[in-house]
C-alpha cells in the first residue's frame, strides 16, 4: 500500500441521485474519508434496462472513476449491482475492492426477520435478476422472499416534485402483495425508496421492519477498508465531490433533497451513448 493509495477517495456511482441516500450514511459513519459520487442521470432510469446494458454502464462508470483514482468502489444502485457485480469484479482484476448493495441488505434482513417471511420492493431489472433470491437464500436458507417489481416508483421520486396522489396510490398498490404475504421484513431494493419510507411504514404497519441499504453499505465499506488497511484515522474531516452525466444544476437541486447536505459544485462528465428509458405511469405497469 502506498501513501497515495491510502489517501484516495471512495468512489460511489448510481443511475441518478438515489445513491445519495447511501452516501449520506457513509458520510455520517466515515466522516474522516473522502468521497467522489457519480450520478448517471443522462441514462436514468436503470431499472428498465437489460442486463447487458447495465453491465456495460457499470464497466464504463467504474473505469471513469478509477481513472481519477479511488481506493474502493461502491455500486449504490441495486439494478446495476444485481446485473453487474460479479462481472465488474472480474473486469477490474482486483485493482480495487467493489461493494454492492444486494449482499449487505440481504444479510441485514436475515438478521432482523422473525418469521423468515421477507419482502422485496425493487425495480423490474433487480427483481428479474434473482440476485436477492440467491443472496437471501445464502444468508437465511429457510427464509422465503416475496418480490414486488416497481417500475414507476423510482422515476416518481427522481422527478423531485411534491409527494402527491400518484405516489400515494403507487405505494399502496405495491404494499398490497407484501401485506398479503404477511412479511415481517421488507428490503428496499432501490436507493430512491428511503425518501418514501414513512409512507411505506404506514402502509406496512409498525410491526414490519424496513431494511435499506445506507447503514448496511456503510458497515461493509468500513469493514473492507479496515481489511485492506486503507482506512483513514479518525480526527480528520473528509471531503466529498460530485459528478453527473446529465444537467449539473438539476442534479444539484434534486440531490440536496436526497443527501440532506449541501452539494456545492457538480461537474459534468461525458458517457457513451445511451438513451434515457421512458418510465411507465404509476399503476399502469405490470409487476
């Protein structure tokens, strides 16, 4: 390990601003570390993309971040983690550790469930990948998973408007099968969903544990840094900076709501061609 490696930032990427909910937890838990965050807002949403597209995007964003230097890479996007994590680790040939959101969330859900009936609320790409099914089975072999695909919820949240009737109706619709399955734990399989956590908790009831990726990822990041001897000592105040592939001003305005901290300047980066995917209207897409 060189001094230069020790001082590099932790790199985080997501399809948009949702991963800022993960970054927030990392900033709180690891205030001494530096972070760089890249939001691929030009190609949001990822949840309706094919696995091939998601792998290509993940490779591109990882290479871009590593060109600028990083000591650990965090995929703060459930769809990208589900489609690309093993392939990305192989692509990087061990140059840097990679943390995804699926494993830490599944292990946390396995710890907190009392009945073994676990629910998953996620994008279609994440549900169809089966990544949570495999990860939860590894952590809790006797547990059962009820998965609900939510094509419209992340785009509704990303739009950044007021919580209106469309969001309320969509949340109610998504919670119906989870209540029917009598789950006692629900995994939020998209980093946008913590912003509507109070609504989800009200629909599911106080007795249902809701597991989100932020705290689980922060613990995993800390563990991987310590294992590699790359963690900075306590006592310094780390920095954070932001990149996006779309409109920097739009990212800054919306991102402040997700991060709950000031973003400051946001720099634009170019990515390879990839058209945005039109999200279905709430309540009209098949799960």
